[in-house]
């Protein structure tokens, strides 16, 4: 199946509410579990940079897990950021979680120039040019930064995409089912992701793995990158 681009921004208020709700808790839980699995001994005490943070569901999880860290989330959709700020205030985490409007590859107005941890969930497939994400890792990371990127895998056929959606999103609201189908069609294959890492000079320090039947992870430390 050929890749079909979807909108780079998800700024519909209904989308912001849906992605900030509980229907995607399993996806957010998976990200947290993968972080623990791939970095079992890491106890960060600086700041995370969350690229494409959406309604900050993962940023909030990281803040709860690492109370000595700040989480700086970047997103281009004002309604997603507003949803995230409300959630941070509701949980009393606004002192830890700072959400900033920004659109890559523009220069981000981040509180720090470089970060010891860079994370991103389901952001890559929104980019027409995937190198925007991998270049941002170079631009905003400390020399030994930990990196975890999780995103969807594009199925081989449209029929397989429907199967994934109907198997794993059967009870989800119609809006999320629609978005899931669009996102699967816009996603990359694992071979394409590996090629992107090679092009970015990150293949020797970051590993890639299939973590669910329809998701991959790119993870590792940037120590020794080219």
C-alpha cells in the first residue's frame, strides 16, 4: 500500500477532547512501559522534550513517573495544547509540564537548548518529510540523550489496515476509528524507518523494533552517534 499523507495538525476541538480522554489509555500505557523496558536503569533528573505531544497524556505520565524532571511538550495544534494544560492543572502538574506551541522544522522556543531525553509518540506519520523528526533529535539533544520514538506501521494493504482498526479499535468512538485508518495509511514501514535512521546518521546508536502488530519503537542513547 502506498503512503497517503494526512493532515500535519490535529486541531479540531473534538479531536483534542478525544485524544485527551481514556480511549487511548492503552497506547499511552504502552509508551510508558516501553520507556521502562528500554531504559531500566535511567533515572533522569533534567528535562524531557516531547515532540508532537498532543494533549500531553504521555508528558503527564512521565511527570508522574519522574517527579524530579520537567517535561517540555511541543505541538502545533493550539486546541491540543489547551487540552493538555487543563489536564496538567487538574492533576497539579503544571509546575512540571510546560506545553509550547511550535511547528517543526521551525526553530522551537524551548526553555532549554538541549535535552537529556527526547520522546515522541505517533508524530512521525504526520510529517510529509520524516527527516524533520530525526533532524530535530540532532538539533535538540544532549550528546548522550536517551531517545524513544513510537509510531504506527503502515500495513501492506488497505484490507490489512481495516483489520488492524477493527481488531484493536473496535469499541473506539467513530472519530478515533476514522483517524486511526488515516494514520495507518500515512505511517511508514519498518524498512522505511531504518532507512531514515541511516540517512540521519542515527542507525548506529538507535535500535528499532516492532512492539505491537501495528507499532514500532526506535530507542537508545545517542552516545557515539555520527
